[in-house]
């Protein structure tokens, strides 16, 4: 067990390169199961979640070779199907992304219950309904057994919710299903688009990428491909908040500006100004964070929703940033009923937050935060507390940092490069 020890109050300034999209890497890694040929991936973040997904693939027989710091070559030629490992599946929810490729290529998949963050109920029904529409049989409740002895059939799929992973599983299964499959009410987040682009390189044709209606023209077989994973817009948002909350000037390199439109707009409501300079995002130094009130001086609201709305994974980050902005704002987390249950840790650090119910919190700022001992319940709450700790006076300790490591590559080393006073130490050794 490890923890972070942070001496706060230091502006974070300099340059940082954004990592590949965590939520894009996980389905893209799973897609290697769709072909016997090699798939070469670049910009793969070296984080706990991708390590867990790769371990699951190796357990199934995928040959894996790292050919660079963030480049990996995968070949699933020797895979013959089978059950997905239960112990490894407990580590990440994305383990269920193996279901679509296994079902499509081998006609069966036996899936244990997935793990992941406990941020509320996370349904699998959208995945299973899509598999049923494609002609698969679904049995079981805890362990899910999928079978399609006669193969899958192209069809029309209507998602009962725009589930990101459900859409990704449907895309991968349909890519290896001859004919045209239309997926309506589909998720269209940047990482879903990135998966669709990889599938196109592998030989499928995906029309409607970026919209909520996609048509997959699949084939009887797919080939190998080389692909670079897109920039992680959630990480960009996290670094934007780190810079603004500490008063530093930060250049974030190699971003995709098109993925950041709503993030920049909503952060601007908290007073965070940002600029696009070529392929970089720049957060100017010394910003006066002030909440922009709605018409009639009404309290404004930052709420999440399916793409292109504000990403759910940034609600915790926005809440931490709001503690340093002058004024009041309502943070409305619509998608997960447990996401905001970490705010008591920020309150312990001096934040003024009223938790109205599981989905809504009112933040009154700016708060003079102080160092505290806290622990990280999930990836994004961990980053929110890291932002608060960097902005706080005094020393903070953050436990359960394996949660942060699941989503942010070498975060302590990268923050030290920006001037942060942060150390990774054994949780058993007093700081």
C-alpha cells in the first residue's frame, strides 16, 4: 500500500504531454481478439487499468510485446475462446469488453462479473440486449454465458441508453458479423469514435462516426492494423483544473481541441480561461476564478450527460475546482448515484459544500483549504482530492492511491515536473 504526501500551495507551471485516452485504450486493446493478425497500438497509457486488461488478454492466450514506452504489439492467433478469468476481472469493469469480440469470433463467451469503481449501479443490460439482437443466447445472472452456435446476424440495434461500453461491445461484435448493422441511440464519446476508427482500419466499415446512429458493415474476418490512441480529454480537464486551482501557467501538449469544447465552456463558468495554441492547450497563470451567474443572478449549474454534454468523469474535477472559485455553483451528477459521496473529504479540508442528495452538491467558494489525511474511493475522486491537496495550505496525505494510478500515468512524477511537492511513500511509513 502506498500514499501520496503533498505539500500544497505551490503553483503548477510548465509543460506536460497528455496521455492516450484510458477509456479508449481499454476497448481498443480488447479489439485485438477480433483477428488472428497482429495489432500494433501506440500511445497506450501505462496505468493499472490497461495493465489489468492486458493481463486478461494474456490469460486468454494473446501474445503481448511492448515495443516502446507506450507502444504494444498484440496477436490473438492462438486464442481459442474460453472463460475470462474471474480474479483479473474483479480489477476493472472493462473486462466485460472482451465479451463482444469473443462472441463474434468464437461463437461463445463466458464472462464473470466485472469490477471497477463503486460509483453507483452500472447496468450490463445494454450490452446483453445488443448481443440478443445480433442473435446470441444469453444465460446466467452473475456469470454471463453467451452463445451463438450459428453465428451472429446483422440487424438493427436500439440501445435503451447511450451506454459507452455497451456501444463499444456492439461495435466490436457487429464488425465481425457480415452485413450492415445499425446501432441507434449509440454513445458517441471520443473514445467510442476512436474504436470505430480502429475497426475501420481492421476492415470493417463504420458510417456515422461521431453521431448517435452508426452503421457497421462487418465482414467474415478482420485483419491487423496499426493505430495511435487519441488524447485523453479527461486528463486534459484534470490538468486544466490543477493549473487553475494552484494559480500556475500550464501548456498541455498534443490535445484534440474538438474534444474539449464543452469542457472549456463549463470550466469557463468557474472563471477558468484557456487558449488553444496549435495542438496545445494553454492555461494562463494567476487567474481570478469567479463563478459566472446565470441570467438574473441565479446560481449556475454544471451537469453531466452523454456526449457531447459535459463528461461525467469530470464532475468530481469540476467540484474540486469550484472550491477555489468565488461564488456559488450547483454540481449536478446525473449518471452515477455514488459519484459525489467523496465530498465529505473535501469538507474536512475546509471546503464549503452542501450535499443536497446523491446527485447534487452546492459549492460556495473560494475556500481556504488546509492539509488533511484522506483516501481515494475511485479514480476521479482521487484526482479531485489531489487537486485540492495541491491548492491547500500545509501537508496532505492521500491513501488508496492505486485508484488514481488506475487512470493517470505516473502522475506524481509528472506533477513534480511542474513544481509540485509530492512524494509517493509506503502507507506504513509515517510521513
